[in-house]
C-alpha cells in the first residue's frame, strides 16, 4: 500500500524530492492533491516508510531539495 509521506507546494519541488528518494534506492511517486491543484503528494510504499522518513528529513533540511 502506498502512503503519503509529504505534501509539496509545487510539482517541481515534488519531482525533485521524488528523484532524490529514487536516487537513494526508494520507490516513490507523485500525484496532485484532491484539495489543491498547486500541491502534490509524495507517496512511498508503507513497508519503506520508516527508512524514507530519515532520508526525507535530510532532503528537506539540505539547501537543495
């Protein structure tokens, strides 16, 4: 099952994060939110959730997501 791990403020940011996660070896996908067409959900498999959280934290705290 896929789980939303982050909601990005734009498609560009979401795709950048998705690419970084995939570079780290995780599966990830992006989809628009149902609430706002300007926000995008980043989803990962539930089985990878804990590991992805650590990597996502590093990505979000780096100067270039």
